[in-house]
C-alpha cells in the first residue's frame, strides 16, 4: 500500500511498507490477524497528515520528502518534483490500494 499525496495537480505516492492482497485490503480494518498492517497504515496516514498540517502554506515536495523519510538536509539531493510552494489548500491526502 502507498499513500497518495496530491499538491498543485502533481501526484506522488509514498511507501508504507504494508503489502496486502485485494481481499486483505477490503478486510484489513476488521480482521484481527491484520491488526499490525492496519496500525502501520494508520501510522503513515497520520504521519503524512501531520507533516502537511505542520508545513501549512510553506508546503513543498522537498520538505515533505525530507520529513516523511526522516532525512536530514537534502542539499544537493533535490528531487524532481521539489520546490512547489502553491497554496496548501490544494494538498490532499488519500489512501490507495
């Protein structure tokens, strides 16, 4: 599973480390044997949501990447989609399969 983040009409996907087949995805919130995966998904959704809220109007892909992946200074390691600083209200967080 990946988290889908949309900002300024650009979509990026972020790994959660959770692998589920379609049936498990449909049932992951109610099956006790998938509790760990459910907790991991919620952790990453909450993490991404918190980063977006904390960045607010200062949102940029570079800063989101740095915080999501717990990286230090990215100087000299610029990602192709970094540097966008449009309105935060255009940023959406969605979970996907």
